C-alpha cells in the first residue's frame, strides 16, 4: 500500500515511539486542512505515496513549498518529522466507498505493525446534527477507543476538553446510547475497527458546515498543539505557516477592467 | 486481443451492519454493486511495439488529436470497453434510452506511437481503474503523454486570466520523466490542481515509475491558441517531437456528442 520515495525507505518498526496523525475526509475538510497546516508548519518530509484503489486521483505541484521539492503531489501521501517524532497521512481527494472497508483494514494492520505511541484522527461533524447540549459552547469534542492508556485519558481530561456526547439511537428500540458521527466520513468505521483491534485511537472533532473553515482548522490544530506541543507559541498563539495550496481558496480575483 | 483490468483488488467486503450515521460525506460510489471491469481490445503486437502513447481526455483534446495529429486513417485500431452489470430493460426517460457506456478508442499514429481518445463520460470513481487498465496493458518502458483542456475559469492565479499569456498551458510530470526547460518552466503551479483521467494516469505512472507528462490547456474551447499550445508542447517533448502536426484540420470531425431531445416535437 505504501510506495516509498527514492532513498526514503525505512523499517516500520523504527516508528515505535512516533505519533501518527491522519485526517478523515469529512464535512468542511477540517481534518485534511489541519493536516496541511501541520505538515507545512513542521516542514515534514514526504516519505511515501499511498497506492490503493480507494482514492479518486488528484495531482499537482508540491503544496507546501514550490521551490524545495519538485515531486508530483498525489491523492494520498505519508509524511514524517523525525524531529517531532510524527508520521502524518494526508488525503487530498474523495474516497470510493466500496473500497473503504479494505483500505481501513490495511491501514489498521499497518498501524499495528508500526506500534505508534498515539494514533490521532482529525475529523468534523455536521453542525446541524447537534443535540441541545452541543448547541452552545465550544464546537470542539474528542473521543477515545477503549485501549487508550489511562495516562493519555488523564491528559485529555486535564486539558478540560469535552468528550463527544452519546445520543439515543433512532433506529433501535430502547434506550441504547451511541456515538454518532454524521458527516464524519469514515470516522465511525475507523473508531469501531480500532476498538475491535485494540488500537488506541484518539479522535478530535469539531462541529462545522461547508464554507470557510480556517477558524475551525485553527481551533482543532490549536487544541492538538496545546496537548502535544508541536509548534512553538508566540503570544499564546502557535506560529502556524500556511501552505502555498491555501492561496486563492475561493478563486482568482475579479478582472480590474470590469471597474 | 483482449486484456482485462488487473484483479489486484477484489470485490470489497461489505460491513455487516450499516451504522446509523452512514452518509456519503467524502465518498463517491460505483453505480452498481459490482466493481466494473475494463477490457482493452487491441492487438498484442501493436501493444508490444508501442513506445509512446498519447492520451486525450475530453472533447476538445480529442478534437485536437483527431484533427491535427498524423493518424494512420480515421478509423480506430482498438478500443477499451467497460463491462458492467446493467439492467437490460430499456428505460425511456424524456425520450432517451439507457445505453451501454461508450468505449474509448485507440488510433495508430506510427509503429511506435498510439493515440487513446477517452470516453468523455467516464465517472470519477472509474478514473484510477481506467488508467491502470491502459497502463498495465502496455510495456512499462513506454512514455505517456496526456493532453487535456480545462475551462479557463478553473485556473487560479494572482492575476486575472485576461492579463495572462495565451495560450495558457501548464504541465505536470512524474519523477521518472526527464523534464526539459520548456516543460519545467510551465509547470502547473499551486494552488492549481489537476483531476480527472489525467490525474489518474499521472498517479499510476508515478507509482510505477513510468515517464509521463500531462499538458493542460486552460481555455473555453478548441481555438488556435490551444492548437498552438499543444503543438509547441508536443514538439518540446522528446518522444513526440518528430510528429508532423498539422496546423489545420485534417479530417472533418463529426460531432457525435450532440443529442437531440423531444422537447420541440
């Protein structure tokens, strides 16, 4: 599934004390934009390309540095920061639903082989699907799988983060409460799979809608940075470096001749 | 000789229980429950001799290739078809009948160069599968050149497109492709990206370390600027620089895409 770049081959077992971060392809592309911000700010190196039929292809020039690297950007790539002991998966295109189960199974098998200290999923949920208690306050939430270490759980509680509230199942009779991830892409599937495979997964989410979600991205990555201290703070604000691919989000400027 | 798409991926397993929050956010799906299969119908000897394949994505690029490239005859020498599980009952909706997907066609340019004109109605979920089928049907030592046209409004730049150069053409190449000065100078810059079949082919070639380059012309239609742009590009690439590209149309192009409806009957 992973195709190493030239001279970048590594032994997966050497990543044992690394943290793995991946995005969900979810509403507002929060996870993907957050990963973009991390890769750009931490100057991560591209390690490998991901070869799987799940990805709808998309290509381009290096989205983080037009000058440094001339390698072709593809739909899914793996990045590494040896300094911060971070491995990051970036997904840039849509996913083909029929291949999702196979992709997640292979991904989870790979996560098990690497034995990361932490696996963090960045995702988002439809803000119109909130229950009453979620309508006010911060839109930020987190969930953990049962195999997350108690020390990590304690860290998250000390940060005073809000855990994602459960809600009553609409489909099933009775009072069963479930975790509900509407608009989260494969968030639910991955959580269930990691739970089943005893992989400690921490999911960070925000409620949002389609549109300009840069504030939401800064919120979720700010929380992540407050926990793991990747990027240096300057006046209580992380020194984020926006990638080149974030230019002209909403198209080119209008022609001056029309005025 | 038929060559079917690789069975590298099996039919995906289905989850036993559909979760309550199951939605299509971030996903696309195949039309039917089975993964489609693409089949290349092209003589094996022709495929073995091929050293360069020019892929045309979209109506304008196909128009250019059929009208200006030195094809050996106007009839195709092979095709690539999609086999799907179709509902064979005829469905009449607004006077149209449900049809099987149209094939993509192979044409001969010379003994070592082929042209592939892609069906313009291929869906996004088929891009990778289509590209993989074509690439794996040929020698891994061949070069791939892709031509595509994108609407001018898709091009993102600090300056408005009215003040940019004409023709507005950009390139993207795999790491195995030996980019010369011309191709490097007009590399597609961020924040522009390329999707579609061109992206599918570049991705497959990049993974397989096959030299491939795509040229995208940003334009609203096939005009003289685009023809000049494609011609300049093809002459700058080593594997196609010897092609005798006609500045005027060689064969009349029948527009098969115009469909009539029954609105005014």
